[in-house]
C-alpha cells in the first residue's frame, strides 16, 4: 500500500526533513486505514443542510495591503520554508 520510497518522495516534495523514512510507513498505513473506514461509512445519502444567506448580508471585501514579508514573521522560519514540529506516535 505505502512504501518507504513513497514516504521519502513525499517528504522531499513537502520539504520535510525525515531521518528514518521506515518509521513513518506504518503511521501512514494506519492513517490510510482510517480514510478507508470513513469511505465505507456510506454517507452518500445523508443530506447536508446549510442555511441560505443572501448575498446582501455578506461583508464587503476590502484590500488591505501588507508590506512586510509574512514568512519572516513566523517563529520557525528557515530559508524559504517553515519548520514544523516532529510527528510523534
């Protein structure tokens, strides 16, 4: 289902530093298993009710310029990306 090579490829695409890719194969398999459970829940026939809101009741969009570099305002800024906390089990 999920291979170490796929984990390595995805982590490189997302610019996530992972020392041991094997460690995450089981975690990803477990997550995919949960998605399979959700897919089999059979909620296609459920009706989702949302209140209708008139377009006149919505707020006006306003352009507010932001002159600073947003990425430099983040705590874990490194180069051109933000470092996230390590995943734990």
